[in-house]
């Protein structure tokens, strides 16, 4: 098996990584590529994220451009198999680098790039991204950092032909300080970015437990037929429920522990939440998320 994986990696380095992207139809005119429930590795070339595209008569709108230039190029080829249309807009849901590093490819095709203020604040052209560091120069390839054409500070309504895209930041801080959702009223589809995970656990390293829970409530209030998260395969109207239950339970257990004067140094020994051990990346993310949530709730208590 190790020899086989090594051979695949060798071939990918020599001839360009083949992502084998297969668009899944969500509803009429709405398609997504679903990434692996894993962390970034050379073996997956960063394909851990869900990216989507919407077909209109005038062209495509892409939601999150993916981890590399090569990924975006291959996604574009799949779009052209569906319809020979240009990509008019790319909407970035937040500034984590697995979601937007295909931007330079779409920019080369003339697309306008739209995203949150935090992209402008946190993404610097000279920076080495996590993706580049892990993948290396060969897999990172032609990937470049480019500026956005339009910044969304609160909300924006975009129309392409008859299709309306409602872009909105629901909370000041949730998964990050700049999470955008994209809602299509005509087909009742909501693209939630990393406000919604299922099948694998989330991180709060740049976010907020309380803000995430508030954002999930607001997403549910749309009563969308389809909710598409940044990671995970569930896309129905209940796609938020697993993450809501996870974060709600974590909050409850932390508050109970704090009432019993259990300090942060002991919290990961007292709280394990075994129900979620079957979720991908439990061993990588659970303890860190628990500590981050503990700090936030402790600070909230101190302020009161």
C-alpha cells in the first residue's frame, strides 16, 4: 500500500495532480464537488473542501474556488462539460486557505472575485499559505494569491440574469470573523461555508462557540431545502443539526465543569464526548476545540 501511495504521489508531482472531480447535482442548475473528510495532505493535494457552482443563462457563479490553481482548472473543465459558459463571479465564504486558492485561475478567466473583509485583512500576496507549506511547490503549482474585486462588509445582493444571490455575514464572529453565506431564493439553496460541518469535526481556532451557535440558528431560520456546508456530504434541510448538537453539548458540559471549579488544565480529562469519536478528525481537533470553547465561556463569565 505504501509503495502504491508513493507511486501515485510521484506521478502527481511529475504530471500534475488529478483531482478526479465529479460534480454532484444538488438541484436544477446547482452543482457541488465534495472534498474528502480529512486534513490537508500531499496525497489529497488539499482536496478536503466542498466547492460549488451555479449555472445561469449568462454564466457560472462559483462558491469557493478550492485549494489550488490546478483544482480550479479541473473544476472549470467539468463546468464546461455541462455548458460552454464563462465564470462570471467567484464568491469566497471566508479566508481559510482551502477555500480560495483557486482564485488566480478564475481571475485569469476574467471572473470577478467577491469575499469578506477578513480576506483583505488577512491574506497577503507575499505570504506562504498553509496549503503551500504542506503540499510543496510542485503540487502548489501555479497557485497565486490575488486580490478580491469586491469586499462584502455586511450583505450584498448579486443578480446574474434572473438568478439572485443573497450574500450575507450572519454574525460578527462564528467560524471566523468574516463568514459569508450565499442564499439562492429561487431554488432555496443556502451555501453555508464552514458555518456548517458534518461527518467531521470543526475548529474554533479563529472563531467562537457562541457565535457559531447563533449563526446556525439563523441558517435554520431560512428554512432552505438544501444547506451545503464547507465540509461534509449532507445537504438537506437538517444539515446543521449534528454540529448544533455537538456545540450545544460542549457548551453545556463546559459550563457544568466551570460550576464545579474544574480548571482548564483538567478539562480535557473530564470531558471526552465519546458520541462524537466516530466523527472524522476527532483525535486532531476535539481537545483543542474544547480548550478554545472553555476560554471563551470563562471570559464571558468573568465579564458578567
